């Protein structure tokens, strides 16, 4: 058992930096979103994007890019992001949990 965990540990060390890099990229991109969208998941007039399913988020961004979903601001934002950046952002947002509203 000890041999197996020692043998697997280099794989974990290789995988963790790439996961951290993806999260850093997603976090950096989400900071741009925070100018309008609350990153605690509470909806205060602008829809929350925290916890959205990755494919749903990516699909909405594609709709903003093509003007199938109308928003001047979101159209500009969606067109400014690469497919890889949208995927990083979608992963980051999907992994976040919404806070519950306080009474």
C-alpha cells in the first residue's frame, strides 16, 4: 500500500499545478465579472453566475457572441474572451457555491 501511494505521488504533484493554474485563470477572469455580477451568488438585480453549469454558461456566452441573446455589454465581454478563457471561467464559476441570503 505504501509503495502504491509513493508511486502515485509524482502524478499528484504534476496534476495539482495545472489545476491551480486553471483556477487562477478562472479567478482572474471572474474578477472582471465581479464589476457587475456578485461573486457570492446573491442576485441583486443582475443575474448570478456562480454555480452555473459549465455547458450552460458556455452556451450563454456563445449566444451573447452571436447576438442571439441581446446585451450590448455582455456581447462585448463574450467577444473579448477566447473559447479557452470561457471554458476556464465556466469551470471556475461552476465550482463555486452560492451563499444563502441572510434574513
